[in-house]
C-alpha cells in the first residue's frame, strides 16, 4: 500500500512512524510534513487546506489510503471531497467534524442526549455576556465557539479575568471568527483524562486512556497551549470507569450524531473531567489528540493500518487491538515564549544522542534543516516520547532523553505525569 498522512506536527510524525512499520505498507507520503517526518515519509509541498491539490496528488500517485491528522481540513470537508472521488480516507465528514469545530453544537448535542457536562450558556453579543458575567459565580470557563488551535479556552478565576477574556474573544477578535459566539460554562473540578475511540457506524473500539497537560507551565499554571505533554495509561481510569464512560458518553454521542444525520466515522476524542459525580465532558475532538497520539502509538502493539482499514470496511469490531505492557510518556519541548510570540531558526543539538536511547522516540512537531543541522520551526518543536514498565520509569526515560537535547530558549514542563 501507499499511504498519505495529511499534516505537519508531532501527531502526524507519530502516525507516519507507526504506519511505516506496517508490513502492508511500502511507501508513506506526508503533506506537507516536516523535517522530522521526512525521516519516515516522502514529504510533498501541499498545504492541508488545499483539498483539490491533495486529491490530485492522491489520484495521480495511486494512493491507497489517506489519514488526516489536524482538525481544520476535516472541518472544511476534505473527507466529503475524497469520498465523492472514491478515494479512501480516514476521518469524519464536515458535518460530523462540527462536533469539534463548534463548541455550541457540541454543548447542544450533549444537552439533547443527556451526556454529562458542565452547565453552560451561549452568547453572541458582548453586552449580554458582560451582564451575565457581572452576576455569574466564579470561576467560569470561556470557550470560543470555533477552532482556535487548542487555545480558545480560558479558565477565569475572577470577574475581571472573565470580562477580559470575553473582550479578547468578542471585541478584540483574538481568535477571529471563532470568537463570534462564546460559551460560558461552570468550571468543573476533578481529574482530567483523554478518551479516544475508533468509530464506524455503530461499531466502537475504545483506545487506551491518556492524559494531556494543557497549561504552559508546571503545576498547571499559565495560558492554555496545544498540549505540553501526555502519558498513557491513566491510573485512575479503571475498567469499571471505562465501561461507564463508554455507556454514558461515547455511545450516546455516536447515537446522537446519527440522529442528527451526521453519522460519525474516524477517531472520536473526548476530553473528560472525572468529578465526584462521575465523568463529565469538557470537549470533543474529531481526530487523534496531539500530544496524546505520540505515547499511544508507542504503546500500540497492533497494525494501525489494519485498524483503519477495518474501520473503513465496516468490520471494526473484528479488528485486533493489543497494547504493550507498561506505560509511555511524551514531553513537549517548546520554543521560548510559546504559546505567545517566539523565534524560529534556533539550532537544535543532541537529537541523535536522545534518539539512540532504548525505547525512546523523538517526534518532530516544528523543525527544519539547514546545512545538515536541525533548526526550530514552530512553537511546539519536539515530542520526546518513551516507554517504561510503569509511568515513573517512562518519565525517567523521557526526561533522561530531554536532558540530551538543547536549543536556545527551550522550554518544557518538568511535571508531566505527576498529577495522577
């Protein structure tokens, strides 16, 4: 088979790496990819937003399967276009992807299907949200309705910060059209977990649990980011809790989407808060998480291509799924200043030394090459990922590899996996 991975981040590097190890695959392409992905795949200079160009490449090169990493092309309808052209592609349609591309749609879906989540209100007028926040009990969470690269959620502990967040979204247009509507919801208390499932029609295959670390700094301080690290599995999600999540969240979500005439296919990601009252949904994503995919692909002891093909072929429930014993952890190395302004082009050293360690993979999120050397080329630069017999040993190995890498301004959290 020839497989195309659409995207250019650490998630796509992990997917390309895993797909390249399938005995059924002879060639992997990535569009547009990055310098690190080029070690696993042939990168082609086509933007994720260029659906027509991607489809032309697929048909012209007899690509057997396309796997989409990021949410934006899914929301824009890449799956719809490929299906129309009868080109095999893994992911949801644009109407189904609205479960991520509109927080308002997602909250209404949960409300209509009795899926546990935080109480909420929706606003499209600054004066109305201002009036509401003057009376609301703090803390609250403000969410831009549309896609905002994982940064459109602001937890506000005071009235002043909530009003500032509303102004940032609705008046200053910090997230563009994504902030035209804003969801204000109660701030849930508990422990977070990421649950991902492969979905095809009514068939659901639950993947292993993971936990993301969204805030920029240790102790969950600072602004939200695209994710500063993740580990798998999550110790406080036992089999009983997993069954409850599947029963109360995943199944009613899939059935609710079908009733909306938006049948779901692909990866359904659910960000949860495990509260005293049980699991409650924080958010949905319509694709693999980033950086959760990196530790999951390290632990997956099955052929990812087989799983995807089973999903596309309608026999997902028969797909073999196995996981390596132990745990895995990913630590994101970011540019100084991320998630705000940062500089690119910083020389990276130590990648070979880190990559030579046993059970360690360094997935590239934002790198470039110049004169044979590695340079930073993004906010999140690298995802240092390691396997271990348990979370502590995976952490030791991951941070051991981190210690071998250097670039000017390098920033990373030192507490990944410690808030179990």
